[in-house]
C-alpha cells in the first residue's frame, strides 16, 4: 500500500527524514474542529429492546428482572457515562495522517507550501492504516449497536468538504503527541513540488545520511490544460553533484572508516 505525506520544505521536514520519525498527534490537535464528534442514543422500541435482552442473555451473564427497564429509566445518566468513556479512549489514541493521492492541487497548496514543498511516498503494510470516511457524524445506538470498535469509527470520520484529501490514518493505542521511527526502506520516493528548488542540497544529503536513497521525482505542470505530470529524476544519490558526492564520501570515511573500498568508491564516481 502506497501512502503519501505532504510537507513544506522547512527544518521540520529535515528533522523528520533525518531522524526517520512520524509524528502522532492527538485528535484534538488536528486541523478540523469537528474531529471526533459523535452521538450516542438508545432505542426504546419493543423489537430493539427484545434483541438487547437476547444479546445480554447470549453473553452468559445473568440479567436481573427489570434490568432493561431500569436502564432506560436512567438512560441519560448511562449514555453520559458511555460518552465520557469513549472520549477518554479517544484521548489515548495517536493519529498520523497520510493521503493516497500524490497529485492533488489542493493538497500541494495547503500542506506543501504552495507547491514549494515535497510529497513523501511510503510503501507500508495496510495493517493499522484506516481509510477516512466522509459524511455525517457517526451515531451509535447503545441498544442496537454492539459496543465494539467505536473509537476507530469516530477517528476515521470527517465532513464531506474534506474528501479531496483522500486520507488514510495510522492509528495507535500507545498515546498521542509522540514520535515513532519508520524503517529506511519504507520511504520509496520523494516528490518535489512544481515550485521546489531545482537542487536541494540539504534535503538530499539528509536523506542519504539517514540511510535512505529513494527515487526522486518532480511534479511538472502540463502545457495544455490543468493538471500535473510526475517525472522521475533517478535516485537521490544519482542526483548529487560530483562535489557533494565526494564531500559525503569523505564524511562517511571519517565517520565509519574505509571498510570497503569498492563500496565507498560508488560515492566518489565521476558519474555522481
């Protein structure tokens, strides 16, 4: 599964790729004020109540006489308690946001500094990645709906106006406002915006120092009509100037020593 993260070209980008870290926000820190809105209700019709009784019976727990009626009599108090519990569970989730579309005009404008930034392509296992559903607030019926994966449903729902993002989210239970390291092989491409620098020395060297040599691409505007095409520029290493390749070669020798002359020679090749 390929996912994409749009970023402005700034120090935070260099830190992210240099340390190979994804940042997991709390839902309350995301840019949509409607994040994590939900509604919890309780049906009172006879059919729903009978099914609820059957569900309780199948659970193997004894159901006291009049339990369901008592539950309904105190439904406001109980639903408030369920709502508080769900909200507390959401606070413990960390969210890292990606897109499935690397060519969105609006995403380049909103998240990549008006096409002057980059879009990072990651090849990931889709486990723990969830597609965002665009629509109304999620609504849960305490009587009809089993208490299950409500937290994921809430954290993957946004209003229809956000549909252009084609968002997927990596969600963890390990808490929010923290970093998680990603492997060097996960970053498969760095896509430069249509207005990005022609040669970004700091970015290229930061990637290589972090043990990554992804493909480098550039977004280019079409001559006829709106839209963008993506042009491959080769790997990051292939785009280094000869001078920068030699400087990096000397830096690696000083840091790690000359363990493999043949391997080191690749950075000092005149074709670099």
